[in-house]
């Protein structure tokens, strides 16, 4: 596969330079919440990872529980190609295309949205479209979004600094921005009940633009998991990140890079979905997607 080369002088907002420019690693808060609320009780759980990227989270899920089954949905061809090495099944396309394909999978125990909603023109409509899917109606939702109010962005704003980047908070493809409060407000507005939350650390993340340069050649070759496979990252993950994460939990609104919520459909939504499901006495008879 030919991977478009990104010119060193290219502006991130020039979307034609490359369709996929991420340096990926697992989200520790997502992995922790999934382990705590799902894998601790069901090691062979089924997980739907929407926007699974290159499969970094899926790899971490399998490390926690080898029996877990991860189904990924990813629109980018190169990312989907890499994700197939980590996920049990990958659909290359959008969620709309996945639904239109007419697949009727077994129920999922968890639905993961890892930094997806900020890319959506209409995140509420997107969430509601997922709520209508029969296989995820009883699933635990784990939703991660970048934190607009993280400390280094507050400092940059005070000094009037703002610059689009290839990835991170000011990712060139981000359309929506959230804080801890507004992300929770969004989920609750859509009928989800938050049962737990966590955040990812931000201290090392604040140096991401500089750290990215170490892996620029790998990204140009389409090796988007190079950082997560490096010895330096594994040392950070095992020794530094746990301490950094505990510190960031003290003030997540300021110190968290990503806010992550674990949620379930509220009781009213469950009753309404049951009433609308095929075979229910009050079903309209329409096909459910």
C-alpha cells in the first residue's frame, strides 16, 4: 500500500497532504474502565470499538483478557489494515456503512468511542443512531473526548496562541470541543447514565508535538503504532504513567488530557427501546437497524 508522504512544510489544515497522520497508543483510562466494569466479570466479552484506528486499544484489551472479542469499525483504509492485526474483526467504513451492510451480530458487552465525538458534525445524532442499534442496547458505553480545558491549552489561550496540528487537542479534523462538564452533559442529554469516569494524564502529553518528531519517519511509512511498540513508551507506560495518572485524578478538569466516561442507557431509554423492538406488543413493525 502506498502511504501519502507529508511534506515537512505542509500545513495541518491542508487535508490533502495525508488522510491519516496519527501516532497511536492505548488509552489507559478506557482500558481501566473496561477492565473494571466488564472484563472483571466476563473475560470473553464482546466489544464494539467504533473508530478503532490502528487497533491500539484492542491490543491492550487482549493483553488484559486474551478471550475478549473486539469488533472494530474504521473508515481509514491504512488504519483498518493495521487494526486487523489486533481486532478479531474489522469493518473498513463508517458506522452508517456498517449498519447498511445489514450485519446482525451477537450483542456487545461494551461500546467504545475513543476520541470520536469531537470529529462529528452532529454528535447528538450520531449517539442516537448508535442507541438504535439492537446489539449495543445493553452494552456499557465508554466514551473518551479530549479536554479543551487542559492546563497547557489554558496557558496558550491566555497568550493568544492557537495552532492546528496533525493530532492532539488541536487535531486538524476536530469539529467539536469538550470539557469534563460539557462531555457529561452531552451524554446525559442523550439519555445515558454515567456510572464511572476517569481521565488520562497530560504532563507528558503536553510535549506531544516534540515527541512526534521522533516517529515522523515511521508515520510517513504508515507505521502508526511505532511509538506504542517502542521501548521508551513501554518504560513510560509501566513506571511513569501510573504515577502521572494518579496525580491528574486530583483535578481532572485541569490536569486531564482526555475525559473518559463509562455509561449505560437510562431506564427510560431501555423501556422505550424494548417497546420499539420487534416482537414487542407495542412495536411499530418497522425493521430495526
